[in-house]
């Protein structure tokens, strides 16, 4: 059965561009409840751990650099079928391939600087949420 929570980050490009409010508005208007949320800046070690699955990929260094260059907004979101519905809401990794109206289509500028993260499985949603939040920060 699909779980009801996912994890997201509004990435440094979107925070810098002043799109945090508009993105959160689209997320909540799409039926997601905010369970936990904070603005924070990832350290190099944080980003290397968070994206460890990509460490052999050619873009890894650039990704770590990008994700640590400024603050992010991290959040845990709740909705039926959260992981899949949120991936649909954000759109494809590359904004050129993202569907019209999706968050990445509207706010991403490249395949790397793509505005938002969304967990790709229930298992990763749990791991990624726990990476950023203690139990007492989830409501
Ligand atoms: N990424 C990148 N270059 C690529 C592919 C991905 O810089 O060619 C970055 C991008 O920020 C992406 C993240 O690495 O969101 C993780 O990649 P993944 O394939 O897991 O995409 P996602 O699940 O975020 O859509």
C-alpha cells in the first residue's frame, strides 16, 4: 500500500529567486499538509550523505556545490499516495521535459538547478525526513 508522507526540499536556486512562497502555496493548494518544515543550509557532508546514491555520477560534485550554496526549505508533507502525487506535481527532473504547470516547469532553470526535491519511494521519504527532522519537529 502506498504511504501518505513524502519529503521535499525547496532548493537554493528557488529560495534565492524568491519563489519559496509561491511553491509552498502550490504544494498546499494541491492537497498536501505540512507536517514539518524549516529553513536550513546543508553542509558539504550533509549533501554528500543525502545524495550518496549519486556519488559515482559525473554531476555529483556540481550537485553538492549547488545544494550547499545557500539555504533550502525542507519539509515533510502528508497526503494519500504522497510520493507519487508529489512527483507528478513537481514534474520531470529536467524542466525541458516537465509537464506544463508543474513546479519544475515553472521554477526550474536547468536539470541541475531544478527548484525542488521530491522523494522517489516511501522508504526514501522516511529516510530523508529523518535526515532533516527529529520526531518532536513533526506535527
Ligand atoms: N542532477 C543533475 N544532473 C543530472 C541529473 C540530476 O545535476 O544530469 C541533479 C538534479 O538536481 C536532480 C538531482 O541531481 O534533482 C537528483 O537526481 P535524480 O535523478 O534523483 O532526480 P530527481 O529524483 O531529483 O528528479
